């Protein structure tokens, strides 16, 4: 666990170092706050969260009667922790069999890798998992998912050139019939231009619901922590169409745009169930607001 925190610290160094240099001076003055504003914006914290943090920080500085910039750094860590707190919520798998988790994300975000990691995480908790290969457009998607299924020795439901909604329906039905705990539905991240991705995802959601009245129980979006404000735009767009219940933020083992979590907390506070800190199966961690804030400003 400790090794992981060091990795997160190292990963966020590119984001954090420009922020922490602001506190190397000797005075707390307008210049400090201006530099901090620039650094936060550069880290993709976004205008709204940056304004909020600066106001909150100034209040804390006044309250604490702080005189040294290094104290301001500690107070900013507290402010960021409080801002991120609403995002800290664990993924809870209920008793319903199967719990259906639909996973979306644009190509390259790390969706397939995250599904592999999530499968391991759930299997480690003693849950039986079934994968649905509903990304039927991308030629390699099914094979990639099958590799992760093999690594985790779990079942996978797929169809050669099949319809994504049909695959999802079959998988949920199979999960019910076989009494599996969780069905993870991998969806497409991009389609041939003539078809609309969001329409397809909505259709999968509808069909999954037909297969099991209460499903999907979770709708997750995987976003690349390296894409900053672009990731926030994806969260907004997917939430508008699908109604997201959680996020997985990947690639926090090396990003200059880690401030985007603050932007998400301020503008679309959807729980961050997990963060990705590497390419390996075990490189998935639960999100903790204070750990993240401390790693960012370490
Ligand atoms: P998909 O297109 O969304 O399914 O993306 P993939 O799962 O294929 O991942 C795209 C690339 O990102 C691959 O090279 C992955 O190894 C890499 N990747 C995914 N998650 C992480 C992460 O948390 N950290 C790092 N460093 N790389 C990641």
C-alpha cells in the first residue's frame, strides 16, 4: 500500500510541483495567490474549482492567522481534501444476482485495462464475475477482453460480429441463470461515424434493463486523467445521456493534469470508485480524498 502511495506521489509530481513552488517564497501576498491561481489552472483544475479553492484558502489563512507560505500549503491540502471528499465513495456490490455494471469510455481511456483490474478486484473479494464483450465494433476489443478474462479465469460472453445489445442481453441472462454475482458489460468507445455512440449505449442500457428489471445497477465511465478538462467534458456528456453512478480515473501514475479531479468535484461530483496507477492488473486503487490531496502537494 505504501509503495502505491509513492507511485501516486511520483505520478502527480508533474501536476503538483508547479503548485508547490508557489509556497517557497517568504510572504503571503497577492503575488502568491496570483501564482497559485495560474498553477491551479495549468493543472486543469478549471476556473470554477480554482476560484472556489482560492476563496476557501484565503478564509482558512485568515482564520489560522498564518504568516508563513508553508502553512498555506498545509491549508491548501485541507481545502483540496474537503473539495474532493464528496468523490470518495466505495463501489458497493449489493445482494442482487447479478449486479450489472455497465462500463463506458472513449477509446484509449483505459477502459479494457480497467475492466481487467476491476474483475480482479471483485474476484479477490470472493465475487463471481462474468464479462460481456459488448464492444463488437472494434476488431481487437473482444480478444483484448478475452485476455483479461483468461488472466482472471472468469467467463466471457461474446458473439462473432454480434449486436452489442444482444450480447449484453445474453450476458445478463446467463449471469442470472448461472447465479453470478457480477456482470461487467464492456461497451464500445467509438463507432463508425454513421452510427451514434450515445444512442448505442442508451440501447444497451435499455436492453440490459429488459433482461433484469433492476439493471444496470452501476453505470461507470472510465476517463484518462491525462486529458484534464477534456475528461470533464466527457463526464458531462456521458452523464447527460446515460446517468453515471461512478468514475474510474486512469493514468494518475504520470499526469500534469491531476487538478481535473477538483474540477469534477466542483462541476459534476460523481463518485470516483477507483483510480488507475499503472498498466498492471493490481494497479487499481480506491480513491481517498486526503491521500490524493497530500500526494498532489507532497
Ligand atoms: P481502451 O481503448 O479504453 O480500452 O484502453 P486500453 O485499456 O486499451 O488502454 C489504453 C492504454 O492505456 C494501454 O496502453 C494501457 O496499458 C494504458 N493504461 C490504462 N490504464 C492505465 C493506467 O492507469 N496507467 C498507465 N500508465 N497506463 C494505463
